[in-house]
């Protein structure tokens, strides 16, 4: 197994339909490297993504848009570094 020597972290807001919020949260939490931290009053999930490449981050975000109930995604924070 290759040793992990790079980390990419993103903070996202995921706008969801009110009646689908729990379903979307469950689907997001099931994705490796994704953690939902809360739901705002205006139906935005606060999501953190941790992956070892920027390509995996992009693929993960693209996957969010395929989840039923997701209206939009917004990148709020991005950090990348060697570890």
C-alpha cells in the first residue's frame, strides 16, 4: 500500500431541497472522505471533503450533483499540501 504524502481539503456548501435534506446528508456521509457537519436554516449542508489528490476532490464534488435533492454546490474553502 502506497504511503499517503499529500492531502487536499475542501469546505463546501451543498444547497438541498428541504424535504430531501436527511436523505442527501445520509448519501454524502456514505462517500469515502466526505463528512457533513450540519444543516443551515436555509437548507445548506456544510460539508468537508478530504482526499489525496485534487482529481479525487473534483470527482467527489461532481458526484454530489448526481444525488437526488441536491440543488447546487459551492466551494467555500480549499487547501492542498504535502504531508
